[in-house]
């Protein structure tokens, strides 16, 4: 099987598995316990936090471990909005992950916040002038993704951060897809808070982190024993935190010049992505690339195959040994066209024909060539059926 769905989930790196194993077995103590086993767990957690903080370019106290990207995003958005309400206005984009869209909608429904959606262009880039016009003195938070999970478009977060800060507001960035490909330190993104998910970077599902400036008052979502400096109660998942720190350490180790928070295998993967895009454009009549050609994650190649159905293309690909996705794990299987593609101006009919291939540093040229051939074959079979 050729797995080209790494944006949905990637395997755990063997080094991360090995590093976490002791904390699931012999070193199983609760980090809050006052005995040797507890101390050992507590030291492991502190060490993992310190390594993650270095990677993020923040202080250890500014890293909160969470149960994943979704929880980090919920904590950032609800926690910042409710923690220090400058006002009751939030700005986001229409192409965010559901974790963001549902969190801001919760604040609207339950807490009476007003939500503004800054438009994006046909490639998925935020309209900076429109953003500047939307941010107001009562905007408590602006939340955007560093890179989109369906089409791979990268935002100009530094420019967004400058606009947000000039208006005196706070920026949260969902860096779940960007991590491993771009420098996702809060400094590089111009952000006050950045969310990360473990299972996109070689750690297990069910661990993530929020890097948030300690000057921000964050209202916790989970109340209890006051772990994570009160930002997230609950016995810490020591083993998974160790795995996450190990996995992000491997990202920045992969090239000598890799920046903190960055990755370095990007250039090689970007070449494979371009080969995939070129292969599909030359062999599949009518194929349309979605998202930005210039500002695109190295890992994502996304297409429309007008006249087919995306679900049927995916089935055809799987029959030919290639696993990919329509783009959004949550939208998969639903009959609704992707809101992201609609926001980019794609028609509802064409949006139903979307297919996303997502690569990892372990992807190979042979796999990409096989995916191109399988796509050409699967799409030809479907269009001949019509
Ligand atoms: N944000 C983006 C951009 C994502 O792609 C995802 C997962 O696909 C998430 C957030 C949610 O992360 P998690 O699966 O760790 O909850």
C-alpha cells in the first residue's frame, strides 16, 4: 500500500516510541506523587517541556501539554477570549479547521461574542487589507491557521501578526499542519499563542501542546488539580509528552541549519510534491490544482477532477493500492461540499471532486510515480463510465 495521507496522520517515529516506553512500564509514576517514581515522572515531564520550549523558542512555563491539536486550539481560543475579555469580538477565516470554527461558534452561541470572518482569495490567502479593516478595539482575539490542511496554502502569519498587534489584539495560530515544514515558533509567526498536534509530527494521537505567552490570561477548560500551571488540570500524559518532545527534536535535527520550530526535509519533499502536481496535470485531462502554487506546504498536493466524484476517485485509487483523502478527515464521508473549497470560490459541484495527496519525508519518487499512474487510470475509468 502506498500511503499518501500523512496530513491525516503519520506513524509514530521509532525513536519517539522508544523514548516513551519506560513511562508506560517501569517508570509509571504520577508526576505529582512525592516518592521516587513520582519524581522520575516529574523530571521526565519537565525535560519534555524544556525540549518543546526550546523548539518553540519560548520559556518552559509557556508550554501546556494537551490531548491534541483540537484541545490546544480550544484552550487558546476559549481560554484567551474568556480569560482577558478586551471585548467580545473575534476574527477568524472561513477556511479554518473545525476545532477553530466550532470554538468561535461556541463563544458566539453561549457567550455572545461577535465573530467576523476575514475573506481569503482564490488560493486561500487571507486578505490583509480586509483583516486590517476588521480588527477593532474590542477584538479580543484573531485566530488563523499557519497552513491549510485541505489545500496546503500557507498564510503570511508575520504580516497578520503585525496587523493584529498594531490594533492591540492577540493572535493565535493553528500550526498543526505547518509544524515540521515551516518555522512555527511564535516569534516567526508573529503570534502570541501557537497550537501543535502530536500525530502529524511523529508522536502518537492524543497529545498536543499550546505555546502561549505567560502574560496572557488563559481561562482553563479543565478544572481540577491545577496541573500545567493551572492552565490544564488532569494527571499529565508523561509518556506521550516525552514522545512529542522526542518527535519535534527529530524534526529540527534533520538538517544542521534547521531553525528552532522549523524543519529541514522540506526542500526534498517539495520536489516530490511538484513532481506529483506536474505528473497529474500532464496525465489527467481536466485536473485542477487547488490552493496556492507559490505559498504551499511541501507536503500537500490537492486537486479537483471535474466530472468525477472525489469519493469514487479515492475508491479507485485504493483499488490500485494508493491511499489518499478528500482533504478533510471530518468532511470525509459527508455529502456536504468542503467549506474550504467553497470559500476559495470553487463551485459546490466541483468541490465534490476533490482529492488531496499528502507526503512525508519518508515518501519516495516511486510512490509518487505510482500515485500519478493510479490517478490517471482511476479518473480515466470514471470518465469513460459517463
Ligand atoms: N488543525 C488542523 C489544521 C488540522 O489539520 C487538524 C487535524 O487534522 C487539527 C487542527 C486537529 O488536530 P488533532 O487531530 O490533534 O485534534
